């Protein structure tokens, strides 16, 4: 069975993989998350793991807002 559009599918797959690698390179080159910027005070000996995940998620969202605001 011959598929007439196999070359186009391969080309699109290579294009998608290439753009994914380019995006990964750009993200690692420009958006470095510094561990000292994350406030992990919610994680202590008496803390719950759910509180830790929630605090970490909130810090990541705030960091994302700071990165995308442009200031």
C-alpha cells in the first residue's frame, strides 16, 4: 500500500521536532530559574506535603508573572 503524503508527514514531523528543540534551547538560554528566588518557608518539619506543593506552585506562578511582565 502506497501512501501519497508520507514525505509531507515526515517533513512536518522533522519540522515539529526541530521547533521543539529550538524552543527548548531558547527556554534554557533565557529563562533560568534561580533556586534562591523560590520561597520555601512553607516546608518545615511540621508542614504538610500539600502545603509545600501549593506554596511551590504559587511561587512558580509569581515567577512566571515576573518573567512575562517585561519589567
